[in-house]
C-alpha cells in the first residue's frame, strides 16, 4: 500500500497538479462563437470515420486551405463508397457548414463544448456520400504503410458474413468504430464493458507482454542468451518498436495515444534498466498528454483510462491478501476498477449496472487475454496466408458471437441498470478523497478521523437532497435550452413539479439528450404535471422518450392530434398517466399555487393551430408567471379583451419563439413583466424577430434568449427575481 508521502514524493506529482489546474483555466474560455462559413465546396484530408449514437455516419476532416478541423455528417450510408475504406485520402465535397451547437443545460452533455475541446471549429452536412470525390492520397510512408496493411485485412473482413460481429472485431483490433453497430455499443456500455471498445493501455500492455514473452522464448532455444546483460532490455526495446508499429495501424485518436504512451513508457523503462514505477509512469503519461492538449482532461475516455490505471495501482493492492490465488486476484482487480469508476459512470450515464462486476469477470479476461491477442495473430498471419488468416479470424468471431450472446442473455433475463442521480462535481471530489484515505497507508487513528469526517459530509449531502427539497417553499422555473423549441420546468412550493412542453426535433432525441439528464441532475423523481401547449413537434416530441414518471398530462383536444402526438398520448395512457383535457376558464390547484387556463376556449376551432395553444397563468404570493405557447396576434387580442389587467405577470414566456406575428406591444405592455425569456435557435424562421426584440427593448423589459445563455434559471422570492443563465450571467431584478 502507498502512503501519502509516496504520492507527494513522485517528481511529476506537483507538475501534473499544475497542468491540471491550467487545464481548468484553459477550459474556461468559450468556443469561437463568431466562426461561420457559407455553403461551399470543401477540400481536406480524411482523418477518421465513426458513427453517432443514432448510427449516422461521421467523418473527421482536416480542411487544407482553412487549416481547420470539421466533422462531416453523412445523411446516407457509405458502404457503396469504396474510397472510404482508406483514411488520409484527400477528398472534395459540397457541404453546408454550420457552427457547432450544443444544449447548454446543467447536467447535460454540451456537444458544442465537446467539439471545441477537440479543436473542431465547424460541422458540415453532406446529403449523398457519392458527391464526395477523391483527389489524392497522402504519400507519406506512415499513411501508405497503414492503408496497405489495413486494406488487405479489410478485404478479408469483407468476405465474412456477420457484419455485426465484424464491426466489433474492427473496434477491438484497430479502434475503428465506423462499422460498430449502435446496438453493440449500447450493450457493452450497459454492462460496464465500454472500456473494452477503446484501445487502452491494458490492450497494448497485454500485446506487449505477449511479444516480450515470445522473444524471451528464444532463450529456451539458446539458453546462453540469458547470460547476456542486454538480452532482457533488447527484448523490451523490440517489443516497444513493434507496439509502436501496431499503434500506426490503429485509428489516430486521443484514447489510443494515451494507451500507447502508457504502454511504451513501461517497456522503455525496462529497456533502460529502470525500475517500473507504475505510479510515476501513469503521472508521466498524463503529464505528456495534457501538455499536448490540456482539454483532454475533460474527455470521459481520458478519465476512464487513468481512473482504471489508478484503481489497479492504488486500490487493488489494498484489497488483496497474500493467500489469494489467481482467480481471486483477478476478481479483486475488477472490483477495484468498478469501485473507482462507478461514480464517474453514474455522472456521465446516470445509471450503474449491478451485473457489471459479473460481466467484467466473465468477459474482460476473454477479450483481453484471448480475443485481442488472437485478432493480432490473425492480422499478422493474414499478411502471409489469407486462408490461415480467415480461419483464425473465424475462431475469433465465434468467441465474439459468444460474448454478444452472453450480453443478450443478461439483457433478456436480468434486471435493467439501476438509475442514479448524477453526482455533482463536489460530491465526486468527496468520494475520491474518501477512497484515497481508505486505500492509502495511515495510522489507524488518523484514517478513522478522515473517514468519519468525509463520510459524515456525504451523509449530510444525501439528507439535504432527499429530505430538504420536500420542505422547500421556493418558486422556481428553468427555461431549458432545447434549441428551436420550448421546454420549461416549474418547481412549485412543496416540491411539486410541472413541465410545460418538452421540446422536440426530428433529428435529435431531445428526451434522451436533454430532458432526462437535466431532470436527473435536478434530482427530480416525478413530474406531477406535463402540459402540452401546442401540437408542434418542437413542443412535445421530446416527451416520447422521457424516462421520468408523469402524474398527469394537460392538453387541449380541439382537433384530432397529429400521429406523433397521438402516439405519445396513447403510450402514456397505457402507462397509467392521467390525460386531462383543459380549456379557457379552467382553474387548477397544484400544491400551493393556482393555475388558470386562459386560452383556448372550448369552441375555438376557427382559430389557427398556433392560436389554439394553451395559455397558462401560475399565481402565487411570490410571483405570477404567464406561459403563452405559440399564440399569435389574434389570440393576444382575445386575451386583451377577455382578461385585461388580469394578464399582469412578473414573468412572461415570449409567444411563438419571438415570431414577428406575436408579442403585440399592447399585449406585452398589459402583461408588463419584470422578465421575459424566449426559447429559440438560429433557423430558417430567424426567431426571435428583430421587431419583437425591439418591442421589449422599448418597454425596458429584460429579454433573455436560450440560444445566447443556455438554460435560464429563475427564482421568485416575492421581492426580487434572481436569474442565472450560462456560467457567468447573473441578474437580480426587483419585482413590481
């Protein structure tokens, strides 16, 4: 077991600490918001092929003229396009370039920030892969070597029938995820095996060990080799060289770079006759990689890689005993990794599979000790004999098919992953401090004291977020950033919750990408009411895959719902959700607030679809909130006539995303809000319209947009309105 002094005495500990701090400072800068390019013909070098979680093909391309990195999304499959089998081709294609967009909400993956951390400046869309032309091939030896070897082996894969298993073999062998089926990726992630899909330091280590032991086997042919002082270092050096050649064949990305740095560090230390201080080598690998790209620190694969290494170096020795045999030691190694990685897995994926330990115990050794080395052997042999190479690959594919079968069995006959609220960053810090204190060597008295203090802090935290929220008397809302669309979470006194609209897009699953992680981050276990104001996909489609239980759905069935909305309503009703039709004049009590339905009337069939939107007013001593759906001028005039001064509200959700057909000056003046927010994003509708923005500016009303600030969080106290949007935007407005 290591002591605290052992950590501090490592020469790279403090430099690594400084560079980690620098990475946080580096990451504070916002991505270049002004970058934009018109539709054009682009030319560049193809670096990598992959797929989105929805299965859409993606290319990473380096634009040679602009000296910029972009992601290219293909709207059709690429199988018929043979040139895509080679990386580093120079390609030319027509595309639509756009600034990367993310959904900036607490607890939600920010794709814009993710791309910025990897130095991508734009995304592009190509409708047809056949529009992409090859204009050349990188002639440098490294790339020619890679393409020749990979093309030969890929031609063997093309003769094999089971494409699902072949795609998995490519991911394990080269790190090539372009043919990895989304179903397989989700299956591996569900059972805590996603680390196997990333070529890690362990992969390189096992291959290096296999090569190293093979060279040592030469000593058995001529035993006098063992007498030479440099025999062992020479074997280690040759192993390092071969590992580097293997690295050249793999996909070029950050996880594989981390893996090769870690593995080469071990073998070069052996070659130089230095002791293998694994903790120092881990610090060295992290230091070098962060020096090259500081934002790697925030990449999940970087965190997973080094947490797994630290688990084996620090946690594993604290779990084993001298009497443990091989199987028990292997089990303890997996347990150490699982304990160390579980909080981060919960942070990113919001679930932890209890069968992960069993899955790792059964499948990890099969993959690491047999499948990967066997795939490596098959690749080498196939360069000499196609027949033998295919035979060995078929053995490997049988093993992979067996692994998929085991995981399918788990999925069919065993419980689903346990959902977890994602831990907040400071909770992660407390957990890892507690783990560190447990595994490091201290005097028992000091260790017990530290453990008690840290455990007490965690227990207080659990009490606060489980018990205290139910006694809260706060009135809060969050205008969620769902792009072009509306979704607003209202948290009412007594911990009652209401979601007004759910956003939606035909291209992105807003429910899975935005609503689920955001609501879990907020630690909301149930939505008492979901209100669908309008039968447009950007108001309700995100509810389709919403995982949070729902009590009631409020909607206005003036006309027959669209097929998409009808599907959601029928599915929710079958789940036991109560469907509550509402219309003008209805009044509801939810917790301690009164909710009035102001539009549409039950006979409003002559109104346009937008003007049939539900309009709700929430009334509480701490504030009055008005939500207007997509109403336009006709509905606003009706409200002015029927409600008059009763429209007064401290908060206004701007109608129809700020369209020029809404927000009449007379209507806005009658509401006279202290604050107005709008959910919008740059689109063909150009919302919000300058005329609408001008209306609010003329009346001196703060007008906040989700496309500029991300999620807008608002708290009403009865005296002031506190507003937070984006990391550094705060407002405090006196209520009138």
